């Protein structure tokens, strides 16, 4: 067990748990420029003219150099002959993704070229995992077209091993959560694919819409790749029971949603029913319909974007939040294994109904012990801008709109897409990275969330190894019990910090920290001091 950061306990004004309304929400300060992030997304064209151009981008936080400070990887578009207008062909070969190294002082340095990860494909999303168990994170880039897989060399550089690894999925990939689906100890990957674009052939659509929507195209199947343990992967989609040729995945998330000890997969599909793949000893069964997860917004197939998992009502069961083009969909697991749409009841329908939601998060931004909501918004078919949403959990099952109190950023408008979350400066509150279509990415520093106490738990399988993806962390403070799945891929096209972050309110310690390791073994720590990043190595005292 190792403490890698700590802070002072701030209890001058709050000897009991803070009440909603007694303090303002934290300010989300746009620090993009001062942090040194100069990336601007380009969809490879002068005008937004098709569904490929309008879908991305995503982005991610990941600690590629193992210095305990999350770095940033941003996805860019590309000029492609079957997607882009000929008038924009001067962009051909000039657009690439970007890697920014965290300097540990609040600033970042672009290191794309020296790291060797400047893929020039049509980027959508990315995910990272230590697939070869050598202690560093490898990078999977998801494209419209063949994906690219980079092995981390451990010296700040990466090597393209796509062909030998067998992960060059040629379809339109949007999301790739990692999971040990078969319990053999290494990480496999589920690649979620979207639809089959026809190079603009279909023209029978309402002109004011700008371009055809998803129902104009056939869906594409997702793929599950089993890690063979020798640097290669095998497509086991069909034998694992996951073959679904007509899906239109927008993003996917992997977590033990039914709390039975293995990892399930939830896929948010576009303009059709979503899928809940329940893991049954390495084979999966779609139980979305019977568990209340197939549809949203009163029963229809919503234009679901990126699903996020969290226990927003603190009943010990995971819930799912999915932004969409309407009100969004908050699915509460009120009974074990059964989900209920509480979007209107929780006041999120009222808050989000005027926007087009994409990247979302359930994050305790103010460290009061309850998960708040963030949504990046923007028009789907035009470069029409919208404000983003910040909604605070009132600890009674409802959310209140606090965006106007959270800083000047929320007075601005963007064409938002992906959003990722991490405490990039390790100061005890969670920050936000927002990706915008055809515009600059935005880094929002959380200022004031650490007025309350906090605890970040980093479970590692062994000394020097990466975070134990698939583990689950429970923290108890008095009568409040908080659970957190240990995963990185969450939300629309994006990945965040897998470290499990908890707000403790006014409590100076957590009464109990419990880690359920991926194989089911439990490890418990009692009377854990607040305001620290606590690394826990499996089996260590």
C-alpha cells in the first residue's frame, strides 16, 4: 500500500456533512491555453456533409509514461475520398491524432511525433490497456476504417503492432472497452462498430437535416477479441454468443452490472434497441429487453450516445446514464438486475431536454459523496453550438442545474462530442476534457471540488503493474456506501482515468475501503485517512 499524494483536511466550515445549497458548486475553469493544449479537431472537410464527419471526435486520459499523472490523447479526422469533398483535398495527409504529456505542473507538452502515435486515419475514439502485462499501457486507436494498435515500449515511444496482434478491425469502430471476459487473467477487448456508410449514395432525406441519419444505413457487427497471451488476439465473437450483425453501436461500457462476479457489456445503439450482454461463464446473452435496458425515453429506441456507469442513488447497485438527442436516459437499478427509466423523475429530462447530448459522465465533482452529471452538447447535423450541462446530485434522487454557477465556460457554446474525466493535477477533484467537432478541445480544471474531503483508490494486481481493470472498489463513510467500477472506457468515444475517486464530504477518514479483485477475492482496509491517492497492491498489508 503506497500513498502518492495527500492534502490538508479542510473542515473549518463543516463539522457535519455539507448540505446541498450551503456551498456553490466548484468552478470548471477553462485552462486549455495555459495548459499548453493547442489541438483543434478537423473533420477533413470545409463543410459538414455526412454522418462520418458528424460523429466524432472522442479523446482520452491515460498515463502512458507511468508517472501517476494522466496524459491526454486526442482524435482527429482525415481527408478520405469516400467521405470528404474534393474541394478539401489539400487536407489529405495533413491531419493526425495528438498526444500531450502531462508535465506534472498543470501544463502539457505535445509529444506525438517522438512517441510515434500520430495516426492519420479517420479517428473516432481510443482506449488503452496493459494487454501484455509488462506494466505500461498500450494504445488502441479506433477509426472509420482499419484500427491501429500501438504497443508501449516503456521508454516514451510506441510501436505499431496492428497486423501481428490481429486488431486491425476494418469496420467503423467507435468504442473498445477492455475486460477479462473468460477469467484467464489477461485483458480481452470488445470493439463496438457503428454502420456501413455508402460514400454518399443515399440522397432521399429532408434537405434541412443536412445529411441522412443512421436509419439510412445498415448496421455493423461488434467484435470480441480474445487475448491469446502471446501478443496476438483471436476474434471469438460468434463462439462467445455476441454475434449481432445489425447493431449500430455508438459506444459501449464493460462492468459487472449484475454484481455476479464477472464483467458484462452494455452497448448503446443508435436509433434502435440497445444491448445488455450478460456474461455467463464466458458466453454472453442479450438480456436488455427483460431487464429494462433495451429502450429509453418512454419505450422507443433513442439516439443513444455514450453510456456511463455509476451508483447515482447510492443504493449499492450500478445505474446507467446515456445522453441522447432528446432528454437523455437515466436507468436506475432499483432492484438487483432490473433497471427503471427515472430520467424525468430525477429532473434530468427537464435539464437536458433542450440539448443534443453526446459525451456524459457521472462524477462526484464536489466531493460530497454523490455523483453529479456532466453532458457535452452540440447539434448532430450542423455546426450549431450548444451549452454543456452540469447538474448536481441533491442526494435525494434528483439533479439540479448548476451550470450557470460553475464558471464562464458554461456561458460559451460548442459543438460538443466526447468527454473524458480525470484528476489530471492530482489535487483531489475530478477535471473534464471536452472534445468539440471542428473546434478546439477544452480542458476544464475543477476549482473548489476539493473543499470537501476525498479519497482516490488505485488497486494494482502486483507491484509495478497497471490498475486492475475489472476490480470494484467500495468505500463506506458512516451510513453512506459508495461503489466504483475500475474501468477506463466510459461515455461517448472516450476513456478516462481508471483510478477510483470518492468524495468523503466532511469525513476525515473512510471507515472501510473494500476491493473486490477481478477473481472475486476481497481485500479490506479500515480507518483510511482522507485526502490521499492510495495505491493498494493485491495481498499487501
